[in-house]
């Protein structure tokens, strides 16, 4: 009985720990391997996370330093956008926009008192053709061409001009044809004729308000307009034929 409970001998113990293949496992080997794996598991994530945190802190510090030098982020962005060179097309569009704004503002300040009456081209052509038919002969009057033309029909603006020539010292025989052709071309003898530049009336005074010196009814009365026109011709050219020659050369008088 006592012999059965005796502990095994040392040799038996060592023999029991020996693997079947005959190779002995070093003492403490499996435990050391497990410890190393445990340390790696504990420190494998911490170390990369620590490196990443350091990098982030460095980036934030650099960004803060740049922002403090150049101002706030929004201001720096706005300044950077403003510093960009504008293209030619953007500049041109901006100029056009400013021009439209100015034109619209100017248009709002305009006021129209009355609608201007434009010269009817058919009336001017008819008057010119009639004068050319009647002005078939010409004479010389002191070196200035004199055009002979028959008297106009009574009750017309032309009749007023024809009757008013002697009061200004002009010959109806030689000067009437020149005056007829001059104002045929300018206005067709229409008292409310107005061109694009603002010239008005039978003599095409520019501006029309000049004729107020001949009468307050200068806008509607052919007699007032013709009186002013003959005075202007006398003062500037001397005779209707001299004014007509100037008109032929330069297109205005």
C-alpha cells in the first residue's frame, strides 16, 4: 500500500514531460511567446495613434500661425479672390453693366412735352422736283447765282416768303428761286418740321427756340419762322443765293 503511493521518480517525471517525438520543449517557452504577443496587442494601436496625433497638432499649429499673419480665414479667402486677375471679358461685361445703369438713370429723368413732327420725305422730294421744273433759267447777280422761278401759289408758306423778300432788300426775280430751293431741301416749307439733331421749323433753326426773337408763336406760325430765317440769311450770308451756294457745297447753311 505504501509503495503504491510513492511519488514517481525524477527520471519518470522528466520522461513524462518529453514529447513523443523525442524533442524537449524549453522550459518557459510557451509563456514567453504569449507575453510578447500580449504586449504587441496592447501597444500596436497606441503607437500609430500617438504619431497621428502629433502630426495633427503640428498641422493645426502651422494653420493657426498662417491665419494669425494673414487675418481671419474668411478675410483671407476674400482677399485671395480679390487678388486674382480679372479676365478681359469680365471687365468688359462690368463696363457694359455700368453703362446700362447710367443710361437707364438718364432715361428716367427725360420728359417729353410734345411729340416732334418729322419731315415727310415725299413732301421734300415733291417740293424739290417742283422747284427744279420752275428754276429752268438762271442769271448772275453780283457774282452769286440767281435762279428765276415763278411766283408761288397764294395762301402757302412759299407765298409768305416770296412776299417778304423785298422787305429784306432781296429781288424776287433773282433771289426767290434760291430761297425756294434752300428751304425745299431743309424742311419742305413745313412749319413743324424737325430733324434728328433738333433743328426746327421752315428755316431749320438749331435750336428752334432761337426763332423766339421774331415772335412768341415761333413754333406754329410760318410768318414768324420765315421772318427769322430771312434775317439769319441776311446776317450770315448776305443773300438767299449765297446761302444756297453754301448749302450745295457743305450740305447745310
